[in-house]
């Protein structure tokens, strides 16, 4: 027994010595981060070729014809069944001018689908006991009590839930301030681009359209407020909190807050194409005319209302992490999963999700703005999908809604979905990989 113990200690000491030697002699520092320790990175591991399946070719032809008819430059589709990623592929161009074809690991702006991420962040804080859905946001006892100039005192009754389901009562009498930055600067006599707090203060300077908790009216500002709630409660930046506490634990490592200009794009980010070449006054106060998708609107400033970029596969992975099923570990509690799809009154929104259809068990989240369309359809039983485009359409939100029926029609053309793969877990072998493996095994034998 003593000899065995001595041998174990000796082996451990030798291992430590080798490790220290490598650290001292290498030119590159060894950095181990939490992000690197969690699973493999989907965007770096997956490729279009892995979904080159004979049974899905008719579906792909249908999607490509639809893209051609609607002048969609590029798109990405991820398909999940039983919490298994069974198909993923990019279509068309990621960047037509650079002749870069779309691949499954490309990342896209997702517009209002970003609200789903914000809602998950709020539910995470609720699970941690740091706030509740009934927590007041404004007023002396509110989370954001530093807003003291509030025109309509009814705003003191706005809760976290009201912001999540768009029943805050915020008025759109002056339009959506988050897409009228140049106007807000003129109205408020600002010399620089308004901060999140300045935009919220502008909104609070207007009377509410109705009492908080009344009828729903879609509000981007409401989700900007939630972004600030996350920062205030967590003590961290909005993006940092979501990445470290929600996205990385969910296996999503390449999701970021968007940047405004083409030259600032992330690695693997697509180029965006608006439905027209009209230019508007830049958000930055320069007075220059720019495309809406590149400098006309302050995309980064949308924060939790619409600024996230992601691949279709990582967005699908996030959905699998908040569905209450046991296959992919959830990052929020079962109670929070249930709360997010609880629509208490007809006409209300789900929390983060746009719609919940209990009769078919479908949760839907869409997003659209210049250069971007996003559609998420999660089915409690059956096939779920995420579809993203780098091109917008003159029909706006109504076009985004039609994506759902298009993808569903396309999927009816699939003869058989694969049953022997889960790309959330590992890269499936291609026929060529299997052939190479067989050859090696034959040599060894």
C-alpha cells in the first residue's frame, strides 16, 4: 500500500513538472477560460456538407426558388427534432460582392428575435432571486430609480412583466424613438448620439397611452429598459451578463451585440442587403445620408430590443436550452420556462416569445429590420427550426411572418429526416470520413 502511494505521488510530481516546463518554455501563454471549457463550438465545427442529404434536396430546391423570387441574397436554416440538431445549412451568398457563399456557421443580425435572449436573461435573474416579474421598474422604490423626471406618474406602476409582454403603456405618439435617433437628437437638442438612458428619459417625458397592465402595444423601448434592468441588477454590462450567464452555459459562443458598419463586422458575419437603396440621415449626428442597415439606424444601440447577432444553429441551441425538456440541459428553471409561454389574456404577448399556440404546442419569435429577417418556430412535439436571412423585403414584418409557412411547406418535401445524428453533440461522419476510417482500420489489421 505504501509503495503504491509513493508511485502515485511520483507520477503526479512528474506531471506537474512537465506542465510547468511547458508553460515556462512556450512562447504562447496558456489561457484556460470558462468559455473554452464548455463543449465544442458549433459555428467552428459544422459545415454545409454535413447536411448534403439526398432526402432533403427537394426541400432545398423549394427554399432556393423562394429566395430567388424574393431577391433574398443569403439565408440559413437549422432544424431540430427531439432536442437533436439534425440538419443545418446556409443558402445563397453570405457576401455576394466578396463571392463568399453562405455557410452554416455564418452569423446574422436577428432584429426583434433578440428580445427572446433578453427575456431569458430576466428569467435567469428571477431564478437567482434577484428580482421578480412584479418588481417595479421606475419610481423611488423601482430598480431604475435614478429616472426622476417622469411626466406620467402612472409609469411608477410599470413592472418587469409589463415590459416583457408589452403592456407597459408606453406611447408611440412620436413614433419609435429607437429608429428615430436623428429626430430625438433634434427634439432634445443633443449634440451626440443619445445613450440608452437618454432614450428612456425621452420616452418617460411622454404621457402613457394607457395604464400599465392594459392592452398590449409593441414597444422596443420596453426591451431597452429591460436591458438596463439587467445591468442594474447584475452589476454587469448587458452583453457581458448574457454571454457569461446565459449564452455560454447554453453552448452559444458566437453571439454578440451587433456593430453598425460593414467594416466593423464580426468574423463569419454576413453582409446585409436592404430592400431598397434609400438613404436616411445617419444616427451619429453627422448629417450624412446612409443606408438604414449600415449607419442610418443605430443597430448596436437597440441592445436587448434587437441588436444580437447569431448563427441559426446557436440560436436553435439556445431554444433547446429553455424548452423544459431533459435532452439538452436547461439554463432556466421549469417554472421560468412555463412562465415565458403563459399568456394570461387574449391579445397579450408571451414573455420574450411573440406567440404561443397551445393547440399545436408552437412557440414563435420573429424579427425584421432593414437587411434582416428572422423566424423561430419551436414545436413541443415534432420538428422545430430557425431561419435567418441577410436581406429584408419591402413587405416588412408581414413578409417575415410568411417565412413560417414557406419553411413548413418546404419541409413537407423531405422524404425522411436523419435519425442517427445530433450535431449539438458531435459532428456526424460524412461518407468520405467513413471511407477514410475503413481504410485506416484495414491497414491496422
